[in-house]
């Protein structure tokens, strides 16, 4: 692919962090919740997502200035922050676990929506850039909504381990 030769070190760092975040995000969603591995994979995912979003703010080739993908990076950062905040600071609040799971779930879904959008514009699928990006994003978000209720119920099937209402939920 000729286009790869034009990528900067920032582009490659963005891609590497995104691929690692996709793997870690999937591991966090698919594995047992609340154990030490979940926390370690979760922190690694969060660091990768910070790097993905930070590098996104350094890329302006597509639109020449601040664009819709920068807005998506801001939404991604807010989603990530809300999910982390629920787990780190709000364990005494009711429904902290559902809040944490919901925001982190949508953080991963957003990452996959970005991936499928990127994949869609790289493959010769036809259609305009905007239509491919919107279709891939919409399909990923719709699938996310369809799975969310069932997964949240499964993940919040928690065995309490103490007064902080912290527990270990079952895996998928």
C-alpha cells in the first residue's frame, strides 16, 4: 500500500496504540470481571486509549484542521474518564458498577466503530467517504445497543466481597 509510506511516526504510534487497545478492550469485555487480571488489562486499555486520543489530536491531514474525528476523540476521552471515575472514586455510590461497565463498554464499542469506519474507507466498498464512515459507525453502535442490556445483566451478576459493593462478575 503506497499510502503507508506517507505515515508519520505519530500515525504509526496511533495505529499501534489502537490495535493494542482493541485487543485489551476485547480481553476486558470477554474475561472475568473484578479480578486482578481485569484491573491490569483495564488500566493498560485506558493507557492505550489515552495514547490513541492524544495522537489523534496531532493529526490534521484529512480535514486540514480540527474535524469530526477530533470531536470523536473528545467523546472517547470523556467516556473513558467517566468509566474510570466510577470504578476509582464512586464505589460507595449506588450503581457504581453499572456506571463503570456502561461507560467502559461504550469506550470499547467506540474504538471498534472507529476501526470498522477506518477499514471501510480502506477497502474498495464503494460509496462516499462520509457514507462508509457513517454506515460502519451506525452498524457498530446498533450492534452495541443490541448486546448491551444482556451483557450488563450478566456482568452485574456480582458476588459482593465487602462493604464497598465491589465484586467479581461472571465472564461472557
